[in-house]
């Protein structure tokens, strides 16, 4: 990684047309730089209202700034048809953390404490105490 690149930890979720929305999001994210994706998990809706979600995480090395990344993520959500508020989510992509190295990441305070649907997929990519969770087993989705 060069000096101008940052690592971004992203959490993705969808429960409306999730296969289509994840395929498109994964392709768009893959163009941002080096990327590692977690498996996709089927996890119940946090508040018990709405369909189960496809949840995944990724680590992206990119030359984008934090503001540029946030803007791009919001555009991807809007382009998917995201409606707020709603329990039918076409695409939700949250910026969980960013930094120059996984040992020196800044967590997004708006996303803390981390929800289980973030911890489960993120723990496949990044070992950190914030991602510890119970040994619940969730189905894995194959694209």
C-alpha cells in the first residue's frame, strides 16, 4: 500500500432484491482498489420487522478520501433505489472504519456500538476485539 492509500472497512446489507443489489455493489466496490469480501450471511432484521438481510463486509484499499468514500457509498445506495425510512432496504453500505493500517483504524462513532450483522461478516476479514460475537451460526449465501 502506498502513502496515499487508505483501508476502508465497509458493511453491506440488503433485504430487497439482495442478489441483484449485492452483485452490482460488489462489482462497483471492486473497481475502487484492492478489496477483500467476507462471505454473505443471512441474518434476521435487527428490530424483528422486515425480511432477513443479506449481510457482508469488505476491506478496500483505495486512494479516495473519507469524504469521497462516504459520498460514493450514499450514491450507490441512492442508485439502488434506497428509500428512507423503510424496512425494505435495497442497499445499505456503512463506513465502519478507515485508516492506513488495520492496527491503526479510526472507527466511525456513528456506527458504534457495532451490531451483530456487522460483527459477523467483519470478523471473517479483520481480527479485532470489537468484532467478537456469540457463536451464532447464520446461513451463508453463495452468489
